[in-house]
C-alpha cells in the first residue's frame, strides 16, 4: 500500500478500551478469526472476546520484574519481536474525565508508541478498524 502500511499475514492484536466499542467491534473480531488470522488481546479485551466465543490469546501487560525474568507471553515481547502484524488499539475516550498530567504515560500510550517504534501497523479509530476488517476478504482474494 502506498503509505507503507503492511497488510497483516497472521497475527492481529486487539486492545479495545470502552465496553461500548468492544460490543461494536465484536462481529468484526469474529470475522478476523473466520478469515484465518490468530487473534491476540490485552487482558480485558481477550476476556471479553473469549466470553463471547471468539478464540483470543491473552497478552499480558507485565514486564520484567526487578531481578526476575520477563514473561514470553507479554505485549512488549510480541511487539518488539515483530510477532504482531497489525495492532488495533481503540483507546477509551477521555470524555467527562479530568485531564491527566503531561508526565503520565498510560499503558495504551506506551503500547501505541511501541507499535510505531517497531513498525507494527496501527489502527486507532473504530470506524477505520471496521472498514479495514471489511476490506480484508477483498484484499486476500486479489493478492
């Protein structure tokens, strides 16, 4: 694709913040699995999808603890190791909440930043994510 966006080949990571968007994206997550992709999710998203019958592997937020070893099944390891072909991260909206201090970096921000740093294609908008998933069957037929 002209912008350098790489189409996913196998592994797609989902992290969806709000419950409303989890419900809205549910049929699209089902479609991703039906197309033969392996779905990974952050703990809350994976739990929601698994409860709704969509096979999703959990990638934990955990990082190396002081003096301990880093788990092989965590989000950082998968993003850094290029084991994720596409990251769909739909952050919770910050409506009706207080503004966070500029020095605060959420897990979502850090994971989005890692995706950019390690050149993992990233989608952060629900409408774009749904249109992208809808386009996958066409792309798979023509490529």
